[in-house]
C-alpha cells in the first residue's frame, strides 16, 4: 500500500497536480523502524487541493478508479472518495477486497475533530503532509485511540523538533500558534501529549528513545502553553468543556486516518 500511495502521488505530480499521503501510511513513511509502526490499513488517505478536483477525478479515472460522488456531496466538497474493482482473485475464484483499491482525499484541509488548513503546506514533504501537520492530525483527536497515541510516539521518536518547516521536522512555533488561536484544539493537543507521557513505558522503547520522546513531549507542552493567547481564547477557556469544543465526526467507509 505504501508503494501504491507513492505511485499515485507521482502520477499526480506528472499531471501538475498536488497530492500528499496522510494518516497511518504517512506516519509509516516517517518511521525509522518499520517493526515499531507496522499495522494493517484499510484504505489510502490523501490530501489534495479543492480547485484541482477536476484534474484529480481524471487522474484517478486513468488509474482505474471511479468517484463515489455522494461523499463529496455529503462533506460539502471537503472530501472525495475513489474506489476501483479489485483485480486480485482469491483461491475460490471470488474477488477479494484490497485496501489499496479505496482512496479518501481530503480537499484543502484535514477535517475531523478539528479542521487544519493545508492549502499552503503541501510542498514541505515530497510524499506526505509535513511532519508538523501529520503530528497535529493525531494530536487533535478528541477520543484518541491507542493507535493514535502510538503514531504520536512514532513521530516524536523519529522526527526532530524545529523552529521552522523542513522535511522530517516538527515546526514547534507553527503548532503552538495554531493552538493559541483555538482553545478547543489546545485542549485536545495538550491532553493527548500528556496521555503519551503517561503511557511511554508501554511501548518497549529503548531507554534513550524513551527519554528523547519524553523531552519532546514536555517541550511541546511548554511551548503550546507559553504561546500568547488572544482575549477570545481566554474567554473560551473560561467556558471550558461545558460547551462542546470539537466537531462531531461521522466516519465514511473505511479506517479513519
């Protein structure tokens, strides 16, 4: 699936279109020890640009996919979904379903529990969204599952914290700035960072790697908390969790990123 994802990104690039991997397979691309981040994936998740949707439909059509138009309509043009008939036959002659035959494409932004605008951030890495945005897609989850926390640990273990955007680098001021503008995002990001710190001993990391991740988590928490907050942010913080601070997510078919 990872190879198929890269092939689709390259095919888009040849047509002058922008696509980047997001989700578990993107985390895998940033992982130095595949045994640490290996897991099953039920589909390919990508990000593209909304104004290029016509070109993306043509691209996926050339690759043998068809669009499920109801997904774009149901998400108010925020997401597209492409599927193709599987050509792999099983032992009994029936057709098996393969995960690489299902592609979800977020358009312009990652929209789940919180929305992250990615329109100007898709050129940082050649095949995935930036390490900063990839980490944020995991930190922003309201009900983070074990795989989300594991992905956070993976990224902090293998990508360095930095003060600016660069391949393989987590831009700390960028993350802190986003959280400083949105109390709800701040709340979920810091809560998930603390959950990772509390559970670090469960991942079987080498002592040096565990220390590295712990230092990174603590640095991120301090940076996010220290970033100057606007008055509107402080007023929202006073309301706290008495009012819902995240979107209600209704998943489409397949695995969430």
